[in-house]
């Protein structure tokens, strides 16, 4: 009987320790959903173990699109990058550009640096691909405005 009590005690201690570890790994983030003008406040709980993120709970979203948005913000945040690129021989010195699709948030600075280092020869046309597959993100950098050549 005594052995059984000790075993039960040990199991209980193990469970308490495990739940303490879990709660240490559990993180929380709150987002304002930007998918529609309602702007719901969405709360997420997730576990981040060595960079492996697992969603545990999403609450506050009024619809499933918001839930998907919050899950992606936690697990794989992405952004569409809009900026300008220098133009050589054009009537304007800069051309507005954007990525053809959202890029991982952790590649944004590297993408910005590459765009800042780059130059494009005028003329530049709307939709022209200026950098293909920037930083291996799968997105191209495209011109969103026209710049005529200076001649
Ligand atoms: S959760 Fe749904 S209703 Fe709320 S802001 Fe996002 S998209 Fe709109």
C-alpha cells in the first residue's frame, strides 16, 4: 500500500512539473484583425518550443477569416513590401516598387537592403520585374509607376 502511495505521489509531482513547463512555454499575443473594417481584437495562446510554434487557442475573432489571419500572424507572419528604387537616366530619380506577393517578415530587412543597393535603368514600366525572387522569398520586386528616360 505504501509503495502505491509513493508511486501516486511521484506521478502527481511529475504532472505538476510537466504543467509548469508547459505554462512556461505557453505564450500569448493579441492582434487587431486587419482583414475587414470591424477590427476585432483577437487573442492567441501558443507554444514555442525551439522555434516550432503550435497554436493552442484563438479567441475573439468574429469569423473564420480572422482566426486564419491570427494563426498565420503567429506561425508564419508575412508582409507586402512597398518602397522605392533608384533609377539611372530617368526623369525621376526614384520609382515606387512593391513585392509581387507578401514575403516572410524575417526577410523584410534583407529585402530592403537589396532594393536599396539596386539601380534600374530608365525607362521603367508599370509591372516591370526589377528583382526576381528577392532573397529567395518567391516574390519579385515590381515597379508600380512609370519613369521615362531622360533624353
Ligand atoms: S475577425 Fe472577421 S469580422 Fe473580425 S475583423 Fe477579422 S475578418 Fe472582420
